[in-house]
């Protein structure tokens, strides 16, 4: 079978006609086309209603709901850099804050 690059696949009239691609807007990366569902069900509308979560987006809720930590305990973990919402930059093989 032919192996197509991404731009060719995005322009494919059959995939476009079947609404294969789902436009999704992410707060960090903007709007992009994502592949759809490889299956269809009669009488059932499939949907993807949100993009992947942002880094740390649900951290506070998980720490509170699943681990039972208080808001003050969670904030302390953020303040200490134990948990966070940004990627650490690697400096000389060691993660820096």
C-alpha cells in the first residue's frame, strides 16, 4: 500500500468527506486537525469534546480527591517544586527549576 505523508493524508478527499479529521483547539498549541474514530455506529454520534489536558491541569484535583491533601498541603508541594505545571529545563543532565 502507498505510504502517504501527513499533508497528503490531510488533503485526502475520502477522509475529508467522511469527516475523519476533528479540529481541536488546545490552549498551548492552537487549533489542529486530529484523526477521528476508526469506527462508526449507526444511530450514535461519536465526539471528542476536548483536547489532551495541559501539564498539571488536574494535579490539584487529583491530590485533593484521590490523596486527601488539603489546599495548603497542595500549595506547599507546588512551592517546593515537588509538583508543578511547567516542564523543568534540563541543565547538564539535571532538571533545573
